[in-house]
C-alpha cells in the first residue's frame, strides 16, 4: 500500500471510529434511568457512569482529531489499543464470572474490530 493510500485509509478508519463512537456514546447521557429499567439493578453510582461516558466521549473526539493527520499521532496509537482492548477484556472476564449477560459481547466485539483496524493503521504508518 502506498503512503498516500495508507494515510487515506488511516483517515477513514479514525473518522468512522469517531463518528460511530459519538453516535454510540452521546445517547448514554440521556439513558441512565432506562438502562436501570431494562437491565436492573438501577445505576447506583452515577458519578462512575457519567465519568465513563465522559472519558469515552473524549476518546471519540480524539479519534476525530487523529483523522485529520494520522501520521502525526503514530506514537499515541498504542494508547488507542488500550482504549479498544480494555472493554472487551472486561466483558469477557465478567462473563466468565457470571456477572454480565452475553448480549454485552456485541459492543465488545465491535471494539475488537476497531482494535484490529487501529493496529493495521499503526503498522502501516510506522513504515
């Protein structure tokens, strides 16, 4: 893959990751009570919930910033791997302990797909 194609691919990956992430994360600010009804028990520590939502939202904005000039942010990309790997790992471990429903694998699986794409971008940009 040529440098121009690599950069174009990287831009699209991060742009789509940021947009899709915003579409997934922003509604969480308005669904706290509904989550408690649909997946009891209700959230008992809203500061943790909204703290998570805020950090997740900040990363989506970071993806949008990275999409403008991905080559500039190659050194930051290993941190992005953590951002995409930690949730699937947590879901898997919690599932093994019987603490989460298997329906949680959908969102976790999507993060694994983004993780793979981020690693591909990183490997190609490092050349």
